[in-house]
């Protein structure tokens, strides 16, 4: 039992942080969404991420992947969350897996090489078949290159979004996300993977938890920096416990989210019986931490937090999107209570 | 990075589980203080005889000096016995004993340590005072050197098990003119000394293990001072890192068991509206959230132990764990009352249900004792985030 990162893992983290800072910083996101151009992720940056092997990091080597575990992917996604990097990272990585493990190796190769795959967010009137087919109303996140991932407890699939009817683009609460609404009669997937072969949805919980952890950590650090620098009544505002204690609570929640996310990633990597329980717990912990920390940070920042002057609003919106894409908290909590307890 | 334990560790877990199953006391722990003392000491003697008396103690002092991972396993298995995470042996084994190992003379060690480990004596702590709680260093209990003795006059408070203790780790002010952290001395006090008056304080759940201790010219040999005169603050702070987060595991595992027990109860019991308790959406949501939060608490325990296994300096996880445990324990045990519902009115209606009332009342102490949650937040804010004092 050891939850410390190894030197190899530290290298993945450092390289990711440096790349994100150079190529996908919030400066660029801001410029793009302020000028009204979408998508916020530049093709060049996305291609560079593919070049680095990000979409194949956890894919087994026999499918052309790098062969790391979900733990390494979780560490990468935490950095993506911390940077608020735009783009369909979660669905692309998972779609590469669905394609490869279901025998669609050519599609897997294409995705790994940089064809982004969006995420299907089911609407209230929808059905997902056992073969991964989809019917009814859906929303599509960042499905700009024509493909989208569908996730359900029993199956994961990839659909061709061009075949969906009534497709229309709507503004997303997070301006760096391309959001479309569509309706399907019954659309068969181009690839699907039953959960009995691999529970892709559990991995999605962990990757989203990782991003939300990164968001919570960013918010914690932004609030602490401001509490140290901002002087009022002749003292840094951080001397006041009304500021200091919420900052401490952010630190605790971020660390809990980080620890639980690693625990869940390893539970899946090691095929523990309680893998789903741990993955859902990670999602719940990280979603709570991200919501609490981003909203608390806005309060700590005062007036500036309410404006576009500071990046805090980006992180609030990003957390809002990511903690809902697999269904909201009531869905996760209800499922968590149905499961057997931890091992 | 991995979650799994080595084959050796798994064998160790089997050994521990088998031994605890065969040897842990099964009867209810007595509520009366003297009977409780005898119960706790008998259990310590049983553990010591089998080599389990001090899993974190150095081998030189008769302990097992287990690696942190095996300490974690020991405490996880210990928690399953249902025995209290902290009992009257706690100060001796986890605070005074380790302080003596680090700071006392050879004679003091030889005299006291075998008695603590061997289950012969109970120690209590004489730190807090009516005017020195969170601000411990402002303590006022006065000690004056007279020949080869210290003469102590003053008052301590919140002293658990004082009435059944043999010895006390006592902080006294020996230099009232020095800055407050510099004039304190750490001394071993014989609780049977003339001039000591112990008055029980009844606690919220009705227990009487808590006490005020009054000192009226109590004479303590100077030979009982640990470290140097006026250096007691550094002596008191020297053991903060003992066990490095492993002993806390018992509380965390037992909280997880409580949550699972409440989920089972909520499924099998009917509320006054005729439906299963768990059919109440608000109760169900709180149970599910508690499950997730407790999972994260365990993960943080594992992360803390992983860090401490590689470093002698304990990380901030200690304060974080304590803070989060207190918050969660209070939420879970309040939820317990909502699950037993109207049975929570009676404190002794049914033995099992009254335990939930007891746990709820006891949980109020978790965010006060051993450093309040407010102090933990200050520590995290200042030492982890670097916020100004």
C-alpha cells in the first residue's frame, strides 16, 4: 500500500503542467471566448497533446497505447482540471478505449492520433440500448469532429453525430465548451463495449473526479494567494478567521478529493470488488470539493471574483459542467447507496 | 503506487485477526471508572503477554516497532473488535510513554516504561487549565523549587481518568517572568501525593471520567522533572508525531462500521409513516454522502501513512484528518438518531439503540478535545496554505 507518486509519475505531472501552461492556458481560452470564436481548443494544441500520447496513456500496449494505469491518467487529468484546459479530454481517452477493446482498432488509432470525441449527455427523454444505441434527446459536449461517446452503466459506445436529427448549437454555461442539442430516433453506434468486458463508466467517474480535484486545488490556491496579498484595514485579509477557516476547509476538501481519486483509480487498476463504490465516492468527494472551493474562492476574491477580471468564474462554470455530465449528485448518491460497502 | 498489501502483510493481517478474535474481551466495557480501569489494564496485560502491548513502541522498550503499514493493519483489525479507540491506557501508551522515551533519564525510563507497557499503571494528562485551553502555553499552575522538590499549587481541568490514574504528565509554570513558552516544566506527578484533590465533572452523556484536579502545595521530587526546568514546552511538543497517524485508523474504521450499520438499520426498520426508513430521500442522501465522505477519510488516512512512511516529519494530514473526522462523526451520529427516530427519546429503552444516543452525545467532544476544530483550521491555514497569523 503506497499512495505516493513515483518519480515516473512526477515526470508525467510536471510535463503535463508545463505543456498546459504553454499551449492551453486560460489566457488563450479567455481570448477565444471573449472574441466569440469556438471551439476554444486550438487544433494545433490538441494535435500536440495527441503527439504527447495523452489519449493513449492508459491504453494497453497491444492496442498501441502507452500502457500506464488509470492512476497515471488520473494524475494527468488533475492537471487538465487545474489548467481549465478546454477540449473533450475525458470522452476522447475513453472512446479510444472503447474502440480498441471492441476491436475497432483503426478507429482507436484515429482517436489516439488526435480525432477528438465529444461526450453525449443524455436528456430526460432518452434511452440507451444494450448495444449502445441511443434514442431521444441528447446534448453533445465538444463533439466538433463528428463523434461522441455514450456512457451507461451497462455499455459504452461511440456514435456518429452527423446521423443525429435536429442538431442545433446552443451557448454553454462554460463558454469554452461547444454544446449542441440533438434528437435521435434510434441511432446504432459505430462501436460499443459492454460493461461486462470493461466498465468504462467507472473510469469516467475517476477521470472527471480528477479534473474536479484539479479545479478544487486551483481554487484553493487562488484564494490563499489573494488572502495573503490583499491588504485591508492595514492587514492581509488572511489574518481573519472568517477568511482563513474557509481557506483551510478548501485545503481539506481538496486533499480528501485527491486521496479518494487516487484510491479509486487504483481500485480499478487492481480490479477490486469495490471499484465502483470507490469511483463514485471519488466523484462525490471531488464534485463537492470543486463546487465548495470555486464558490468560496469567489467570495474570498470579493468584487473581482464576480467579474471576468479573474479566472475564478471560468472554474466555477467548468466545475458546474463537469459535475453534471454523468448525471447530478442525486443520481450518484442513490447509486452509491445501492452498492455493497467498501472492501 | 498501489493499494494492495504484500503477501507478508496479508499473512500478518491473518495472524492479527486470528489473535484478536481469540483474545479480545467480548463483554461490555464497564461504565464505572474503577471497573473500567481494571478492564483496560487486564486487556493491556493480555496484549503485552502476546507481544502486542505496544505495536508502535520501539523494541528497546518492549514494543513491536511495526512498520507503518503493519501498524495500519493492526489498527484496522483492532477496530473490528469494537473496542473503544481511546481508553484509559491512551495517555500512557500514546503520549506520556513516548515522551519519556524521547526526553527522560535512563532511570525514569527504566522505572516507568515497563509498567505502562505491562498494564500495571494508568497515566493521565495535566495540561489544560480553566484559563489555558487552546492557548495552552498561558498555563498558570505554579511550581516553586524548594530544596530537591517542586512545590505545586494550582488547578488543571478536563483530566480524563484522573481519579483512577497512578501518574500524571503535568505541565507547571516554574518561571513566571520568562516568556510564556519558556517558563514551563514537564514533570511526572504521583497522583497519590498529599495535597491533590480530584473532583469529577459529569460529562454530556452522563459519564464521570472527566475531572478537575486541584494542587495545594503538592511536593514532587525534582528527579521527576523530564527534560530541563523551564524546557517543558519543547518536551510536551516532542511527541506530537508519535505513531504518525496510524492510531487514528481505529476511529475511522469504526465510523465506517457505524455508517454501514445505520444503512442496514435504515433498510430493515420502518418509520412512523409505515415505510422503510431508507425510503426517506433526505435520510438516504445523508447516508450515501456519509459513505462517500468516509471513503475519502480512509483514503486520506492511507495517503498520510504513505507520506509518513517516507518522512520523519509528519505532514498536515494529521490536522486534516482530525478536522474532517470530527465533522463527519458529528454528522453520522446525528443521523443515527434520525434512523432510530423516536427510540432516541429514551436513553436506556433498548441497549443497542441507547448506544446511538450515547455516540451522538460523545461526538460533541470530537471537535473540542485534543485541539479544537478552530485551532486545526488555523494550523492548516497557516502551515499548509501559508496564510498570515
